[in-house]
């Protein structure tokens, strides 16, 4: 087995290294086909004190008026970009580096983006990929399954969905073994140290260790993530060193800012890239300039992309992209529920997000040099 070699390059400082590669690879980004759960929204907003304070105040007013709290667990949102637009956004960024692009779109538990690109003739060999939700012990993980064979992907997705609904160690082992048997597939443990369940850092690390111990031989790489802080990403690098895995990039784009991390490769298609990671066990990652901006501002920008209007899109208004699971079991967009307009507290909250995500405020954030990434520059 070849020794593991992971190299991280910071652009634009290391731009000269690009001449050594033939292709840029965008891994892990989302389209309007991803359902983004809102149950954890209040917890995530706690890291943005201004927004959190304002939202908490408005939630209390809503509770006092209606006698009921706002139930975020019944709601989810969809990103603003369709498969074609998401692919073009990622492709364009890589081509600005004078490299051809390979783009793997990974919606949550949904493979339709890659299949659509193929069916529409936009990208004949588009990877059919998914970010699979994998319940494990007290938490759950996300695993990127990249480049499944188009004819087998629907049946594989059905079985992965069955595991997500009814987890079992045997089913997980069998699925990972079958996926690993296809040399064209790349299996990535996405943001393994992100505490998505809210169980705490130490239990999350312990669960990740157990997951790697049980299934690590079927996982081909761990991911450093373009929307996670550098401290957490360094933890992933150390975790990969201990487990003997390469590290790959994962931008995790949900809005209109393209992925902040990509892979650089000498491969010309995804199957060759997968073999480069799996067999040669070598990975070159480019950290792009937007990662150096304050992370909380980048999260705010994603939130603003989610809630602002997009005149060029089919679902122009955000209330057509946020869905609620109603009491009758039917999922409806807010545009069908708020027939007389949104509650009064909504607009002030959106105005605060828009203000904080505006260009002047982002400029102030940059000057304040509050980015987590500052420790590596």
C-alpha cells in the first residue's frame, strides 16, 4: 500500500503550483434538491450574537402573542440554485484558475442533480453523487458517495435511504463494502468532527473514532470543509493521520459563493481522480481566497443567499423555497401557508441578516481580521 501524502496549497500565494496539475475538482456542494433542516437553526444562530439576540426577542414576542413557540423542527429550506446553475458556478471558478473542471454535486440523500445534468446533455459524464445521512450511535454523520454508475445509482440510493430510516450495523457494512468494490467510486467521510447532533465535542470525536474503527477500511478519505473553521479542519487532518487516510477538499456550498476548497489533480475524469485518492493515496488541496474571510460573515452570506429574492430563478422568493410539514402530513411551501403575508417579525429578522451580509459590513469584518483561518496565514 502506498504511503499517504496530502498537500495543502493556499491561493493566491501558492498559485504557481497550479501549473503541475491538469484539472480542478469541486467536491461536495448542494442544489435546490437538498432539504436543509431548520431544527438546528437557533443553535447555529447562537454563534452570531446580533442575529441570535434579535431572533430570540422576536420569538418571545411570537410566543406571547400566540401561546406557542415557533417549531423549527417541522421546516426545511432548499438552496437557490438548480443543478445546471450550481454546476456552472463551480466550473467557472475553477476555469478562472486556467484549469478544466470536474464538479461533483452532492445533495442530501438525493442523486437527481447528476442524473439531470446527464439527461439534459449538459455534462455527459457528470458524477452521480450524494451526501448520505448515516445515523451512528448517539449522532449521525454525512458520507460523500461520489461517481456511482448512473444505471445502478437509483437502486443504491434506495438502499442507502432504507439504512437512514432504519439503521443497522450489518446493512451499513454491506453497503459500504459494495460501494467500495467499484473502483470508480470515491467514499469520503465529510466534516467528521462537526457536531451536527449537538451532543458535544468530545462525544462527537469519540463517535468519529468508533466509526473509523468499524468502517475505515471502506472509507477512502476524510474531508476538510470550506465552511468549517480551520481549528476543526486541523483536527480532521490529525484524525486522518491517525487513521491512515488521505484528506480531500469539500466546499459544502449551499448559496452563491463557490466552494472555498477544491482538489487539484493530474486526472482528466472522475474515475481517474478516484483512483488517485484510493490507490496512489495522494491528494492536493487548494484553499481559495474566500476561506480567509471571517467565517461568521460567510455563514451570514449563505443565509442571505437563502432568504433574499432571486429574480432570475423559478422560485424567486424565499417563501417558495422554505417548506413546512403540516399537521395533515403534507409538505407545503410557506408561500401556500402565509396567504395573507408573512408574520410581522419575519421582515425585521431578514433586514438584520441583509444588513450584516452587506458589502460595507463584510468590509468591516475583513478589516477586523476576525477569521478563524488567521492562524494559518
